């Protein structure tokens, strides 16, 4: 089997205390990667580091601050080593109809989900470009490509993050740096279960809802965080060495597109 090419690399993972972020960190460590695991949840990343040992360096990061992002990237480069890989997973959900959506909520969601991707992507691109190597994956959402009821801010933010990442990939391709997107559908994480009203939430998601024009999931199951992490690791690995600017949907066929 062809080697993944990940061993002994250094990775920066944002949103590492969440379900998908944690799965990405665990899989990277299993591949022999040293991971800087960041989140606003300092206790969450510290717990993850205690579980996985010295291969994980926990760090507090709020992606809403350019200064904090730039300072962390400089600290990693100076104290740990060159960043080879970026998995940007940090994000927030918003579930408000447009007519009740406040300016503050719109700005919060765009600032974290879209501008946060810009801040982190820009900072990492600046250190990767002179070295002419590296790979980035941004975890977006299938909501970036299909309208969703009461999710305008979230969908718009993810669409912006997706197109930013593809544009960044176009700029960095001549330097040998790959930038790709993983677009999950409904995944069994606290973000998903937090939207459920009762124990039948999973069944409703799988079946779809006609009243909100939401298709069901043809594979008849929710994704697990590891399903999404598998896709992220593939795109970071040498096995995806000729893949860039791709937008990989991992949603069990829910959006009926590739």
C-alpha cells in the first residue's frame, strides 16, 4: 500500500475540541503526525492532549482575531517547526430564519465561519509559500451548495469559506501547495444533536422533511466524525497529491451531487 506521506509532519488543527476536529486530531496522531490542536475550548484541547500524549500540543485560539492567528502561527514556526498541514475545522451553527436574523448573529457567523477561514488560511499560506510545499483542508458543509431552511447565515458563511479556499488553492498551486474542501452533511456531533427536539431526531434527519424542502440521506445513516476525518486525511495525504481545489461532499448522497 502506498504510504500516506504524513508521518513526522506538523499539523495545525482548528476546532480540535469538537467532534470532527477531535477525530481529525486522533487520526493524524495515528499516522505519526505532530499536531497543534487549537480551539476556544481550552479545557477540551487540554483533555485531548492528555489522552494522546506528547504528539498533541494544545493551544487556545479564537479565529476571530487576526493578531491571535498570526501570533500562533509564528509561535508554531519558531518553537515547534514548519507547518506542513492545516485542517481548519472551527465553525459555528446558526439556525434562524432571515426575518428574525439579527445583524449581530449574521456578523458572528460570517466572522467565524468565513473570515476565520481567511485569517487562518492567509497566515498559513504566508509561511508555506516560501517553502513551496504543504496541504490545507477546510471543513465546510453541504449547506454551502444547497439552500437550507432557517440556515441562511450558516449556508452563506460556508459558501464563502468554500470559494475562498478554492481561490487560495488557485493562487498557491504554482507553489506546490494544495487546498481542498470537505463538505459534510448531517454528522453525529453535538452541533447536530443540539438541533433535535427528541429521540426521533436522527430518524427525521435521515428521512428528510418535505415542509422544509430538505432531502433525506440515501445511505440511510448519519455520518460519524471519523467518516469526515477519513476524507480530511485523504486530502492532506500524499495519496491526494494531484488533487487541489476539490470540494468533496461527504453526506451520504443527501445533496444528490458529488
